[in-house]
C-alpha cells in the first residue's frame, strides 16, 4: 500500500526506468521493503504478466518503460494475452461474444473491473479466493482487513463502456499470441 502511488526510486520515475530496473524492483519479495514494486505502470502489470508482455512484444531489458511502451503492453493485455480471447474477439467486433463475457475477461485482467455475475470460489482454478458477488472485484481478498482489491466501477458503467468500444480493435493493432503466463496462486 505504501508504494501504490510512489513510482519514484532514487530520483528516477517509473516511466524513465529500464525494463531491467523494473524487474529488479519487482523481484523484491518482502512486501514491507520500501523499494518493492509489484504492479507497475498505467495498466498495473504484475511481475508474471510484465514478463509475458515484454517477451511477446520483443522488448529488451534496456528499453525504457515509456508511456508508449506502457500503451503497447495495455493493448497486449486486452487483445492477445492468453485467457483473454473473448475480450479480444469482442473488441474486434465479434457479436457472438456477450458484453458479460468480455467484462469477465476484463475483470480477470484488472482488479478494478467488476464481475458481471456471481462466481463461486475456485471456479477458475484457484480463483476467485472466495465466493464473489456481481459487482465485486474478481480478486477481492478474503483476508484483507484494510484496502485490498475492490471494483472501482459499476457493472452498468462497465457495460456501457464495453458496448461503446465493441469492434474498435483490429487484428493489426494486436501483437502476436504469446505463451500462457504462470498461474497466480
């Protein structure tokens, strides 16, 4: 929590750091270490997802996490990341994919997005960690006493936004498919 809005490390902003520098801060396991970074950038990439995006986009360790690279990573997350095919199809205009299915993929990618319906604990492997009600974050933490993941949007506003962007993405905007990232536990 103490690092959630502080992306400056030793006078260097996150958007000025190389990918290898980001990796070194994400590799810190102690959640109390003031230098640790877990989720990074505009799209809040966790270490495993960060690595998959870097690899898939062909980025190098000395590349800087510029706003442009962050946006490339964001497009990857919603278009070609394994496990997000329904969202990708929806954004590409596939009318066979419902906004609820696209929203669920989005909620599985971003903790701030609500799930569109109730989901039983463990429906998706180890996730969710508890029974989730429609409108909650897929990553709601049953042990969090303070803070934790919670949806920052309503189902109605998320549905409205999804309907407004259906069909806006073309396959040319999306990077090639990558290997599946290591499962979170």
